[in-house]
C-alpha cells in the first residue's frame, strides 16, 4: 500500500527528531539546526531507497558469511554518505561512531514505525 504525502511528511518530521535526539546523546555528532535534521532525514530516506539495496546486493556474500552483521557497516556507510552531503552542517567524528549512530537511528525508526510499508 502506498503512503500518502501526509504520512511521508510525518515520517520526515519524526526522522528529523530522531536525528536531533541522536546529536543530543552522542558528543561526536554535530547538527546545525532542525532544518538540517529534516534534510538529513529526507536524504537518508532517498539513500535507503536507492543506494542501500544496491550495496546490500553487492555485499550479500559478506553479509551471509558474517550472519548479517555486515549490514551494520552498510548502514554506517549510507549514513556516512549523508554526512558528506551536509558537511559542515552535519558531522560525525568517526566511522565507528557513524555505525553506532546508524544502530541508534534504526532502533528509533523501528520503534516509531518509520519506513514501514503498511
């Protein structure tokens, strides 16, 4: 079932909120303001729709061998692409922190139901 534009906008607002909360919890994360957080949520949505499936397909053998743990690295890489798009307004200190932040975002997105196709 397709989402309405209102549902999409609500998910972007919630996603931006998750990004802001992430910056509050982690010292190595800098976000300029809520507008940048909303744009990061939009870019993450686009990257997760377009780039992540391609990376997941290419890395399937590695993901299989690591029993799915390599998916964390793929999520971190997608978040790293988003930070490079918005630098210097959105920064994460290290790749390890980027992976930790991607786990945080995934947990909160799942909890809030963001990105699910009902």
